[in-house]
C-alpha cells in the first residue's frame, strides 16, 4: 500500500496543473499578440500611406527649425 501512496503523490498533480495553466497562458498570449500585431500593422500601414501621399513637402516646426 505504501508503494501506491508514494507513486501517486500530490506533488505530481500540482506540477501537472501548473503545466496546464502555463500552457493556457501561452496560448492566450499568442492569440493576443496575433490580434494586436495585425491591428498594429494595419494602423502603421495606414499612417505610412498618409505620410507617403502628402506630396513630398516637409515642413519643420520647433525651436531653431532643425
């Protein structure tokens, strides 16, 4: 009977639960990065298009005109 108590200890169960939670967090993180990566890419692309279509005229503002 002692053999079964040592073999099926709770430490292994805790480690399995920790692994499952860590895996779930990783999956959620990948999904969030994918979603926001796409949104950020679209936003930056739109901004670049607007800047690129300004006609090539650059104006400087600020102290000293640098």
